[in-house]
C-alpha cells in the first residue's frame, strides 16, 4: 500500500543520534519490479525516511506525497534512499 505513512513521535528515528528523520513514507519500490505468479501479483514497497515538516505537510494534504517524491528524485536521490544525516526538508 504505497502512499501511506508511519508517523513517529517527532524524535529522531536514528537511535542514539540526532537526525531530522522522524517518520516513514511507504512508496513503490524503486528497484524491485512487480512479479506475477500462480498466486497473483506481488508488488514491493519501500520505506523512505522523512522529516517532521514533511510528515506534517502530508498529513495536511496527501497531494504532497508525489510532490515530495519528485523533489527528492530531482535532488539526485532517484532510489529514495534514506539519508539519516539529511539536514533539509523538501516540504
């Protein structure tokens, strides 16, 4: 179920370290292709770490999800890899 989120408690998800990453966004996996089998279609998702301001923007308007993904990819993060040292928010 892409375009869902896991809101944290506003503190760093990087245990023992300061980080702006406080929540997770579920997106379609950027590398694993959907697979068909006798049991049906399997699609893969990935978790992307996001900041408190990004999660707040998504809670206010879920239309910010594709905008956030686009901005992250445009900044060179095509695979949406979580960088726990990220020091900026896109939304």
